[in-house]
C-alpha cells in the first residue's frame, strides 16, 4: 500500500484494539470482518485478566453508516476462561472497549447516536429520522433505549413547583413536581390529592 493510501483500519476503527481482516463493499452495505488484537480479556465479574481462550464465535453488529452506505461488522469473538477459579463467571466473552458492549446488536458509537435520536424524537418520528440517516431502528426499539437509560441525577432544587394536569380530560389526573428555577420535571405522582405529595416530600426531606 502506498503511503498516501488510507486503510479501512484508519477510516473506521482508528484507536480500537481490532484488526480488519476483510472489507467487502456491496451495492447497499459494507461488510467488515474484525478480530480483537488484545492479548487478554478482562473478566466482567472479578476484573482479572485472562489469556486462556475457551472458544470463538462470530458476532454480528451494525455500525455507523459510511458515505451513505450501511456498515455491518462480523466480529470474531474469543471466549476466555476466567483466571480466578473461585469466580462465579467461569467463561466470558471479550469486549472491545469503546466499540462493543455485552448483548448489544450495535456498536457503542451507533448506540450513542440512536440514544440521541430517541431522546429528541422517540417513537415513529425517531424511527423515520434514523432510517433517513441509513440506520435501522424501529419505534419500539427507540422506546426501549429510553427505558433502559438511567434516571437523570439533579442537585437538590431550592424551589419546588407543584401542579396538577389531566391525563384523561375530566377523568384522570396526576401531579407533577418540578424544579421551578431550572424548569425541569422531577417526578409525576398519581392523582392530585395531597396524600401522595405528602408521602413524596416525607421521603425526600432535603427537598422541602
């Protein structure tokens, strides 16, 4: 390869501990075969490193599109034997830091993009935007991404706002508690009676 040529390794996976074995560019999708190039894997249960390979399998992942083309990854994954005989996790699959997460069908960087779309649009609108960007995402998949996100952590507000609203006009109501200074919702309580609000304030003594 000439010095001025760019390898797929540099274009797609610079900074990741992977080796590109093949890259096949089809009419609509690019399929890249990868393998980890680290010497060892770290057990997610006990944290100990292991170099003992138990077996291998192939994992399919969707990655960010490139130049309008979908990118699929076929990752050769090593399953290591844990070096700690007392660890309850006898074997574990290697992960590529910053690129893969356990059980995910997309790369971490694609997952981050889908999270942003889900938070901004969610549902059908989010799915249409994702598909327009060359990403495969369904409306329920985006909703599930939102449900899996941890609740935001806020500083204790100085001023609480309390208001009720109708979830079903004339039939069902709820109470919303907000940070009145930052205009952020904090909690939604069922009904608009005083008892749920009193119980919530009792459970959050620093917020009264």
